[in-house]
C-alpha cells in the first residue's frame, strides 16, 4: 500500500478506474472530474488522503480515500471512506480488505470510528469487514445510500 501522494503517476489511472465504475448519472460523467477529484484527495497529511495498491507490474490494483465527509446529507462526524475501488479483474482476493485495514489504521490515530456511505451492492463487503449498518437514506441526487460505521481500536502506548 502506498500513499497516492507518493505515486503521482498513478493518479490518472486511479481516476480512470473510478470514472469507469461510477461515471454515469446521477454521478458526474466527465472523466476529467474523476481524475481531478482523485488528485484533490491525494493528500499527505490530514484529510483527504488516499492509499493505492499496485500489482507486480506497477499497475493500479485498487485505491481508497478518507475524507472529512462523503455525502452532503451527513457532514456531522468525520472521517468517511471515499472512492473505495478494486480493479475488476482482481476482486475477491482480499485487496479491498487490506486497503480498508490501512485506512482504518490511519483513522484510528485520531478518531473513535469511521463511516462509509454505499450506493451500490458492496454493503456486504463492509459488513464482512466489521461495519454495521446505521441507516439507509435517499440522497438529494435521488440515489439510495446505506450508511455504515465501524468502531476503531486506538493504539495505546506500551507502559
Ligand atoms: C467492494 C470492493 C471494493 C471489494 O473489494 P475486493 O478486493 O473484491 O474485496 P475482498 O476480496 O477484500 O473481500 C473481503 C470480504 O468481503 C466479501 N465481499 C467482497 N465483495 C462483496 C460483496 N459485494 N458483497 C458481499 N461480500 C463481499 C468477500 O467475500 C470477503 O469475505 P471474507 O474475507 O470474509 O471471506 C470491490 O468489489 C469493488 O471495487 N467494487 C466496485 C466499487 C464499489 O462498490 N466500491 C464501494 C464503494 S462505497
């Protein structure tokens, strides 16, 4: 796992993955929007920040972001998982779980829990990874979202 900020050459491929997965209404359809958003979220300290997994050939295998919020409807408590994606030919091999573990480790240093809003069929993935559904809601764009949360174990210093 790498910080996307350390691999600027793969910002565009990560944006492409997201555009191919989600780039149709009610989401933005422009490829440039997805690449621009991925670049914006490639922070190094603080939020938003993104991790990327690469395969043995240096190609993007998956990515996940962490931000202050994801959906306008729930801006109360940070942080939120954003843009979680694994390349379609590599799904089902544990890459998603490992990306989540990395982002959760980072979040645990400053937050007691982490949130995610899912608008697709991946609710079961988050449940397998320890998340609990808190609500479903209709977003302003008409999409239905499921909100999940996971408590984070704080690393306590050894005494
Ligand atoms: C959801 C996604 C990130 C999962 O990545 P992945 O690498 O295939 O997931 P993993 O192989 O790490 O799976 C971890 C566990 O979740 C389960 N799982 C994976 N996808 C699942 C799904 N759609 N429904 C139910 N369970 C699922 C796996 O069986 C595995 O269970 P186990 O380890 O307890 O046996 C990937 O399918 C994807 O990119 N989907 C399209 C984009 C998307 O929906 N992103 C979420 C946006 S909020």
